[in-house]
C-alpha cells in the first residue's frame, strides 16, 4: 500500500527544451518546412502529419508568437545546434574578477611599488582592482595619510585604469576600486 501511494503522489518531471509534435498546445501554428520554406498557418494535426511524412519532428521555435512558429526538423540536430550555440556564447564571455590589494598608511616605497606593479598586471589582464588602506589604533587620527596614498595610487595607475569607486571610508578602512581602461 505504501509503495502505491508513493508512486501515485510523485511529481511528473518537467520536460526540458522546446515542445515537439503532440506537446504543442496551440490549435493553429505557423509552419516552416525543413528546407526553410514558409508553409503558412496550418492546423496542428496537418502540421504534425507533414512532419511525419518527411520522417522529422515538428518543433516549436517561437512559442510566444501569435500563432506559434514551428519548424519541421530533426529534434536531435536541433538540440545539438542549441548546445553548440550555448557553449560558444559561454566561451566568448569575459568574466572580470576583483583583485584586492591591502595597504597601510605607513607602507614603504618598495612595497608600494610592488603593489602598483601587481595592480597594473591585473588591470592589463582585464581584472578590477580594489585598494584597501587599513587604519589601526592611533592611525585613525591621520586619515590624510590614507587620502594622500590613494591620490598617489590614482596618479600612478591612470595610464592603465580609471577609478570606478572613488576612495571612501568603510569603518576603519578606506577603499577604492579601479577598473581597466
């Protein structure tokens, strides 16, 4: 008894992808033949019959159109083409990451130059750079040192990047985000 109830109440899995053949809900559809020729608006039964005569499937290409646009083609080939298109789009997208460089108001020149060199390398690669100047204890009384350091960074970075978020205080630290030119 328990097993029967379990099967009875299980949800049906939702079909992924476009509707095909008998899954198409509309009564009339705009049909495009397998060679790209427009066959016009046909009743769904005639459209499915035309697809079966060619040994292919009727695939709903544009379900929101009035009437929906369907094409006669092989479902396997359609899925393959869509998968190729999606992988090509994914390959062409550029993901810019955010790199963070932490400094202190009393950072020495060698360390500063090293951080600027890394920032230029990150910006040349297409990444954004977040500069963080941390203040501890009594350094909070000398905020102008942090502002001077940020101004110096802006001046040194300006040929490879531009400031996206101007220097601002967040708690005990000052942040600035630089993006590539």
